[in-house]
């Protein structure tokens, strides 16, 4: 991939000011589709992309998902030219492309961790199966990814449910404490 153009601080400020001025004047500001844009990303953001991909795998049947992955794997060469636009395929491809680039940049920049720990990397494995595996590998990893996602989602929902219950109990307790403070004790003179 090409590198993003490096600009001086002066040029950056000049471009920002020109963009702000154009927006203030009601102009439309868009991005050059051929530009290479560098975006700093926190490593944990990749986990959210993986979660979004996993979510997309839960909203369609296995045949649709497999067909989508095979078209992506083949670089869309197997997709008929007259095929209708498929926003689902586009969403999966977009997120997988982002994840691939984040993984690649992390490796190039020395931000990967090599460990013996059991870490769920099923979505990365799925993406990697496109270049270092075959169609059967991709299908097997997809199944593993769906199972891992369902386990992770169930655990998260249980945690959120407990946290919600704790918040409700705390709110109820706070309300009772406030009520007790608002009630003035009767004096013996009453």
C-alpha cells in the first residue's frame, strides 16, 4: 500500500483552514478517492471491528455468509457483472479490509504480541485464511468464529445484566437514603 503524503505543520494548518472556510461557505468537502489516508488507531479498536464482523455473521444464514466470503476471497472475480449491489457484502468486505490493514500496520510497526495464551483471534484467523488457507479452512474458521462470538456475547450480556441490576439497586438505595434525610425526626415537644 502507498504511504500517506507527509505534510509540514504549516501545510496541515493551511489545509485545515481551507476546509473550515469551505464548510463555513456552504461548500461540499469530500475526500479524493485515490488519496492514501493515515489514521492512528488504538489497538483495542480492532476488537470492535472484529465484534462488528462477528455481528454481521449472526444476521445472515450460513450459505449467504459463505457465499459472501468466497466472493471476497476471490476478489469479487466470481461475482457476475450484473449482480445487484449487496450492502451486506460491502459491509463485511469493508470491515475485513480495515482489520487486515490494522493487523498489517501493527506488525510493521512492532505492535504485535506473541503469546502462548489462549486469545480469541478467530476473526483475524478468518481474514488470514484468505491468503494462507483454502476454502475449507475459511469455512471451518467461520464456524469457530461464530461459536466464539456467541460465547463472548453471552458473557458480555450477563455482565451487563449484573451491572444494570447493581445500578438499579444503588439507585433504589440512594433514593431511600434521600427519603430518610428528607424526613425530619419528631421532637419530644410535638
